[in-house]
C-alpha cells in the first residue's frame, strides 16, 4: 500500500503543527498532493483507467478548495504551503 500510517504521520508532522494535527489545512493539502502525485504516476502507466482519472480530478478540486480557503483566511500560510510543496500559481 502506498499510503501507510507512517507516511501520513510524517506528512502531518512536516506540514501541520504535529503528527496528531490531521485537520489543519496545510496537512490536508500536503496529503492531497501526495495522493495526487501517486495517482498521476499510476495514470501514466494505465491510460485507460477512467475511474482513477475521475478520482484524481476530484482530489485536485478538493485541494483547490482548501487552497482557496487558506488564501482567503491567511495569505502568508497560503504562500508558505505553495512554496513548500512546489505547487504552481
């Protein structure tokens, strides 16, 4: 399995306040980005997997919504997470 408990804890520890802070916008955005990168690699090998493609589009939309929320609430946190994760925009 690509997303183990250890990987999640590391993501939340790095981008959230601590490993138990799973609800912060930064932690969720980091988790979505990790999952999006994994699904993108899967789709490069399996071009006709339309269910995974739909899941990928939904994840990108969720991440975009969280980024929009963070941009409205605190622009500095938004800029920091964009820079850390290397997202465009």
